[in-house]
C-alpha cells in the first residue's frame, strides 16, 4: 500500500487497481511530474468515459439475457 505522502505511488496504485496498462500509468505519472493537472484530468476523464461505455455495453447484454430468460421461463420456448 502506498504511503499517503507519496502522491505518484497513490496514483499508480489506483490506476493498477482499475486495470490500466503500464504505459498509461507512466503517462499519468509524467503528467504529474510536469505538474500538468489539466492534462492528467483529461486523461482520467477519457478513461472514465471508456469504462462507462463498457458498463453500458455490459448492461445491454444483461438486459438481453434477462429478456431471453424471462421468455424461456414464462413462454416455454423450448
């Protein structure tokens, strides 16, 4: 676990927990070194958008599966 005072370690650990690749983590660490908070936030917002799109895609799959299960249970399709 990263020490509270080591901001780069906290950033790296959080990004690893999310499942980010090492090159993305290095990019974010470099932006932190450059004190380019705006660019770092933009990178993280882009990542958030990708993760949210993945969630929506998986939700759609679950909805389709739920409908199929419902039809099989209630309508005896097999």
